[in-house]
C-alpha cells in the first residue's frame, strides 16, 4: 500500500511538472507573438508616414477592410493606390497605448494614434483609438481588418 501511495504521488508530481512546463512554453510563445505583432505595428506606422505602399502591401491581407472614422469602408487596393498616388499623405503619426491579445492564429491590437495628414483631399488629422486584427497566413502575420474612431475633444 505504501508503495502504491509513493508511486501515485510521484506520478502526480510528474504530471504537475509537465503541465507547468507546458504552460511556461505557451506563455513564452504568446509573449514572442505579442512582441512580433508590436514590431509589425511599428513597421506599419513607419510605412504610413513614409508612404511606402510596397511595405503596406506586404503587411496587409488581400481581403483587408478598413472602416474609417467617417464610416467609409476601404479595401486593400484602395489604400495601396492612395499611398502610391500620393493622395494619402501623413506628415506625422504617433502610436501609443498598444495592447495585443493573441487567440491562436489571430491577434487583436487596440491602441491610439495621433496623426496629421490628408486622404483624398480630406483632413484625417486627429487623435484616434483603433482596433486592428491580424491573422497568421502562410506562416506570417498580416493585418486583415482595422476600425478607427476619432476621439472627440
């Protein structure tokens, strides 16, 4: 009986240790993914400021949708063309308050952007809150959706 208790206790300890190791690995993987998404957000911001349509094209899924502060729905081709033509131009844009949540092959970023710029002749300057959704597609993260809301003074 004593041997059975010792064996059962050892087995439970082994299972608990394995579960803890598995959780530690999952936590490390999630932290790594969050860091990767934050880096992509910074790269995307630089591409927007510099008008780098090629970089934005690489970071954006083909079925991307963007709902603007005015409720307009924009697609990837419209956005890429806007930056290529220069009709989308930003003098400055700072992002802050970024929070990343990871759900398997999907990540949701909430944050804030303060920007000065124009799109199609309309002033898009202001302070915004946004939600951007990423999906891991073909082994890399791409943004699939964005919703931005102007913060009223």
